[in-house]
C-alpha cells in the first residue's frame, strides 16, 4: 500500500538512527508514541526528526484531514508492526546518541563577593582643616 512505500522511502532517506525512528513515528498516532516513549525529553527529540506530512490543502480542510487520516496507521497488525520497529529503532538510536537533556546548573567560575556586613563600618574622623574645625567646635 501507499503508506508502506512512503515509509520505506523515508527510511531509505534517513541519515541516522534518530531520523529512522522519526520516520517510523510519523505513521503512529500521538497516543502510541506516548506509550512507547515515556521520557518527555526523548519524545521531544524524536518529534524533531518526524518528517512533515504531505501537504494537501489548508490545515483543517477536508483534504488535509483525509491526508492526516491516511498517513496514520489504523490497522491493528500494522500498528503492532510499527510499534515493534519503532522500539528497535529507538534502542539503536539510544545506543548511538542519547537524547539531549537540559544542562545541569553550573557553578560560577568566579567566587561570589562576600555579602555586605550587617553593621556599617566605623567612620574615621575627618582629617585636615575641616576635621580640626569640627573637633574644635565640639
């Protein structure tokens, strides 16, 4: 069928294991993908490699909805076969390169300045002529 031929075309044109997994994920619904890929970082990374579906008309039109329905596997045998292939492709992709995670909070390389003291520093008596005049008037 057309979906199988298109999937094989996408798999042949994939450059790496994550691209292959994304090509397989393009034919499954979001519920199946969420069941297979529990980690949100992996799911987000996988979605980056999902190919764009063929465009047929404006989004939301009957032609676009029909294209989306045709692109998503609906036969239980096809869904189970795609799930198995996606599981294997994800295992290969994880071995090749794990999905990126947010960077850990890094410590500053320069030490932070000490906090300001609670008590103000004692003021020195003014020097010079002004200090002499103030001392004299006190």
